[in-house]
């Protein structure tokens, strides 16, 4: 059994070539109900893939192919396993769904994946999501889209670890960007006051930025977090689907200057 964090990433398009109704039927009723609420197929597939990938990763981690992986969602929307000693965090974009998983004694975890394609995002949102000094820093870097995305990913990963998401104003969350990680300070809150969150930052070859947040500074070296890239699926009732893992897929860029 692993102890450190593990990330699995898959493209929701892998679900377009199979009949997903059988997979949906395998979800717990509350997740089937949530799936049924989606009005367009893209986000529905992202949700489904997130839940399938999370349970697949947990079973792989625990070495128990029968583990049902019961999940409960709290009042802020954060999902967690009911009875497994694992924390996890899900993120999706149109092109990728990612899940990070870690033993509960490793602390909470937060994952965010983003690919911002338009420079216009910086003009439209930088003033509302960055602190004044982050805004100055971004200006000094020519409003660079990659740098803005790194700020964004660091904040969102930290707030997902925190469990509040954007119920906390991101402009009150201070980020110190370093080449491979960010140090994040969350404003006063009872549970996390005084706690430090570090977010490992990387960029995928697809152009997506990825942030993995830890609740302390004892994070492993970036290269030590295994990333499993899942590129295809096969039917495997009763657990749903089995992902084919490409552990060594060179999807990651290394250091971001
Ligand atoms: C957390 C949040 C920033 C994620 O935003 P997003 O644009 O959906 O971003 P991502 O795709 O990266 O993440 C989605 C995943 O975040 C997770 N998530 C949702 N709320 C979360 C929270 N409060 N804390 C941690 N993770 C959360 C879920 O696993 C979700 O995927 P799923 O619904 O398929 O399981 C955003 O949902 C948020 O701010 N939520 C809290 C406030 C809120 O709106 N609550 C609603 C009450 S239910």
C-alpha cells in the first residue's frame, strides 16, 4: 500500500466511445441523481469520470478490487470517503479529469487543474482574484497568462484543501510563487488559522497547469509524486471500468522558470 500522494489523470473523451449508462447504473443512487441533473453531456462525463477514477485509484491504492468506496459530500460540496483512510481531491477541465489521493494521516489534499487559453481572462479577472501585491507582480511580468494561471491554480488547490472553495474570497488569499511551488496563506478561519499550505505546481505538456496542495511543508519533491495517466478503459463489472494505466507517460513538463 502506498503512503504518499498519487495523481491519476484521464481524458473524459475516453467515455464517448462506450455506453456509459451501465457505468452510471453502478453509481450510488445519490450520484445517479446528481448525474441526471446535468443538462449537457460534457460536464456529466467529467463528473462520472471523476467518481470512477477516484474509486479506481482507491481500490488500486488499497489493493482491494471489491471496495465500494462510499463517498459523502459535505455542506460546502467537498466529497470524502465515508469509511476509507484516504483523502482525495477531484478537478476537471473540458479535456482532463484529475484525482489526487493520499492517506488520511498525510493530511488534507487539494487538486486543481486549469488551462486558461485567452489573455482576456487576465484582464477580466486579475483584479478580483489577486491581492494588490500579486497584481503588481503580474504587471511586472507583462500580465503573463501562465503566471496568472499559476496564481489561480495555487489559490484554488489551497481552497479545495481547506474545503471551502471560493466561499473564501480568493483576493484575500496570499500566494508567494516559487519556481516549483507556491506558499499560500488563507485568512483567519477557525480550523486552519495559522496553518501553512504549500502547493506543488507543475505544467502538463497539454498546456494544463496543475496544483497539488498540502497542509504542511513536508511535501515530497515534485518528481516524487507519481502521476498515472489513464488513456483507455475496459469494462469490468461489478466495479465499473478498469483504467489502463500508463505510469511512465511523459505528460509532465519539469521546472517552470
Ligand atoms: C471547490 C470549487 C472551487 C471547485 O470549482 P470547479 O470550477 O468545479 O473546479 P474543479 O473542477 O477543479 O473541481 C470540482 C471538484 O471539486 C470538488 N469540490 C467541490 N466543492 C468542494 C469544496 N468545498 N472543497 C473541496 N473540493 C470541492 C468536487 O469533487 C468537484 O468535483 P465533483 O463535483 O465532480 O465531485 C467550487 O466548487 C467552490 O468554490 N465550491 C464551494 C462553494 C460552493 O459553491 N458550494 C456549493 C454548496 S454545495
